C-alpha cells in the first residue's frame, strides 16, 4: 500500500537537489528534482518512492497529518515507524 504522508521540509541541499523532511517525527532525505516550484524550508511536500512530488498547503497537510495520527494511535511503535518509512516505497508497483 502506498502512503503519501505530508512531510515538512527542514533542510535543503540545492547542490544535491535534496531536502531533509520530517514525516511525523521521522527525518529522511528525499529528492526534490521533480517539484516545479522552488522548495523552501517549512513547506509541506508529498513524497513518492523517495522523491518529493508536489508542495501542498499547510492547512491541507495538517488536516491529513491529524487523520494519520488517529490511524497511527491504533498501532504500536514498531508498526508506526514501519508504516512511515515504508509507506511511500510502493512495493506493489504503485497499486493499492
């Protein structure tokens, strides 16, 4: 199953075209090559297979994060981290 949890940009490396994003407390590096507009620290992005694909509004991001928090509250710690880290890999080829 593919999840695209909104992630907040906390650091940008323009030379490598990457950003460090925070996805509900888990930080990771993602590519930002595919975003048409300039990515800024504090933006919320949606990630697919390790690349930020688009910027979404803070209002939309926070509403989505609240929904994910409700789902994650029903999981234990290991299941939560696995869902966040593996959720955007789309091992099934992008089909849900």
